[in-house]
């Protein structure tokens, strides 16, 4: 085990102790397959509003969910637009001096001046981490959260297209990467997708990676259920367009490289020689990867 793997394992071990009984899917593993929920989710936005956080509501087959977006930078309809989705447990609109969210780290002081930037907030990320994990006790909440994020991307894409924006890109890290990949699998309306530390075998992450340590024992006892509910690799690989610039970490013990790389056959897969935690903190590398995708899309 190298130091990158060690940091991932240690982080999850500490998280497990802090969570105690509040683990993923500890109350219920009922629900519907994530693809069905994405396809049945309805979310409406009334134009792209700038200046403040915009709250939105989603109606899904597993309940009602609240999400939000913030136009961080708008350079006009002639500029490309980047939609960015945060990772699990982040507070994406916290831009304080000591903020550690990925959007702030990547774009806070180094934003491309010629790009429209829109940050998304998934359901349950307007509260403490403890409250967020408590909500994840129900598999339905986890599925509905991701379906809402994918649908929010689509709702924003529809509105942006009306401005005749030349190009739209969607990037996300970890949880955000899964949301971006779900959008590609079930909507496919973005010009370029940039999933970072994500794949299409989401259920497998809870079954076989180190993340199983923060998954309830009752849920782990039904691995076939988690795979059926959460994996979407078939739908993802059915998309043949050359529109995806994925980034995986070779030593990631959560989004395991060998498990998730299969979804990206034929894509220009970039590989970072770090783990999940150390890779998430490699800000300059992440920024460069996203900037290169923007340049490729707009060339």
C-alpha cells in the first residue's frame, strides 16, 4: 500500500468511527434503479438568473428534492459555459477565506476569464455533514439526489441553449463526476463531459471498494441489489460520441481505477498517479485538465 492508498484507507477508517451507526443505506435499500429515476425526474428553471443562489425543486419517482445553482461568472452568450458539480459532503457556495470546497479551490482565483461558470449544489448539501450522512441512510435519498443533479444539469443546458451559447461543458468531481456521467448516459445534451474520479459502476463502489466500510452491513449483505439499483455502465457505454474527457486516479481506493476504467473504453482517459484524497487536493492538475477540455471543445 503506497501513501496515496494509505490516505484513502485512513480517511475512510476515521469517517467510519465518526459516523458510528449513521452509515449509507442503514435504514433502507428500497427504491428504483437510478436510470429509471433519472428518466422520470422533472425540474424546471425560469431562465439563467445571475447574482445570487437560485433554489430549484425537483419531482422524482422517489420524492421531492431541493437543489440550487449559482452563476459565479457570466461573460455573455458568446462565451462557452462550464457547469461544475461538487463532491460528496461539500458546501459548494462557501467562498470564505478558509473554504475548502473544490469549486473554490479550482476556480476561486484562477477562473478562465472567457468562460461562463455555473456551480451546482446537490440536494442535502445545504446542511452539516452529519445531517447529510443521516439523509443517506435511505437509498432512495441517494438515488434521488443524483437524479436531481443530472436533471438540474439538463434544465440549465436547455436554458443556456436558448442564449445560443457556443459550447456547454459539464465537469464534476467524485459525487459530481457520477452526476455528470448520469447526465451523459440519460440526456447526452452537453458538448463535452469532464468526470473526475467517477465511473459508471456506482453500486460496485459500495460493494467492493474501501467505501464499503461506511456502508451499512444490511446493505452490503445484498450486493446484487446495490449493483442493480446504482450501476449504469451499459447505458453509459451505449453512448458512442467522442465527448468525454475522464480523469481517474491510479491509486484511488474509493473510485477504484481497474473497476471504473472499463466505462471509458474509446475515451481519452487521463490517469493521475495519486489516490482519491490526494488527487482531490491536486488543484493545479485538476484545473489544467478542465482547461484543456475547454480548449479542445472551443478550438
